[in-house]
C-alpha cells in the first residue's frame, strides 16, 4: 500500500533511512528526524506493515538570479530547454 505517513508515524521510516544512508552519523539522523521530518511529507510503500520504499518531500526556498524561466511550476514539466 502506498500512502503518506501521519505526523506521529514518521519515525517508522527511520529504520529504512538508516539502512540506506549508512554514511549518515547518528547525530545527523537524530537531528533530521527531530527537526526536518516535522515539515516533510513522507510517502511510503508498505508490504506486510513494513516500509519498503519511501520518498521524503520537503519544501525549500531557492533563489536564482535571472533564470526564472528555468523554474518548473506545479506538476507541469515546462522549463528552459
């Protein structure tokens, strides 16, 4: 089943994160899950109640000088060639 995790469920994705991103220090993972995950939306695929894939969606501000036509907006895939 594919679905977004509720806020109180987000820590369930940590096990898979630690399996995949082995180079991340424990202090970074603690910080990421304490601070960054609060604002993320986490889309997961589950099989037998176990998370087998995930996508962390987060918003960030990007400042670009004179390249506004290269920005993609929404789900439309327009952009500068």
